[in-house]
């Protein structure tokens, strides 16, 4: 199946993408950009949720760290291995983000558990991520849109399952997500550049 047919096979783009499928990062970028606001001046914050104290729950901070290393320009990145956002500080961090960036569009990123056949899948869609739901924690929802990665199987001793998830899988999923966001960043930078050129053209065309 071609990249184009894979993406346009579902309404609004392909929502679930396996991290190891062909062109996975580009599919992540295409799906993500289709959900971003049209207002290019609106701040976009990526909130990467999780902790490096649990292998399965380290997906979010791994993505955040990789994005910081890539130095993305279009997104504000919160939640890294050095400064994670987790159950103990989530509300405080969200309050800080909202106070610093008025009317920010938020992308919530988190690991999740699911069915066996979904392990390794990255889901991108509208609405917030709900951190802690898989381990019965009552935490605030995060995001206008969400990116989640299914890192292991749900249904029994979820906390233990997260602790014993293979780091190899989580690292590969994090790389796919981060590379996809980086591609989306390049696309947004081009859109902003073209918009500025159009504004300058409109400004001077009557002179």
C-alpha cells in the first residue's frame, strides 16, 4: 500500500500507525498536521507525560528529550527525562503552561496499555489524553489532541506490566513519534515562511 493510500484510507487521515511500518514517521507528521490549528500565531505546547522510573511509562519523557535535542521551532516542549511531568506534578505543570502561554493549543503525549495486537501502535486523534487511567489514577485530562503509544498489554497488574515493558520497544516508538513531530515542525515552518512572503507581497504590490 502506498503512503498516500495508507493515509487517506480513513477519514481525516490514518489515526493508528505502527511504529515499525513503512514511512511511519511521515504518517505521524501528516496526521498531526491535519489536526493542528489553522491560526499560525497560536502557541502549540507538547506535554509529554510519564516518568523514567518505569520503563513503559518513559515513552513521554523520551519523546520530550528527543524533541529538545532536535530543537523544534514550532512547538513548546514540556516533559523530559531531566524534568518529567508525572502524577505528582501534573496539575502544577499544566497551570504553569497555561499561565505562560495564553490560549495555547496542547498536544498530550503518553504511554498506554491495550490489546496484544495493538502493542507498538501509535494513536493520534482529537481530544485529551487521560494519564493514569490504566492504573486507576484520577488525574486531569491533557490536550486538545493526543498522541498515545501502546507499549504493553492491559488487563492484569497494569503497574507491574508498565514496570516490565521492554525499553527497546519504547525507545523505537519514541523515535518514530519524535521524528514525526520533527517533520511536522518543518512543515509548519514552511507554512509560516510562505505566509510571511504572502503578507509582504500584499504589502508592496501596490507600490
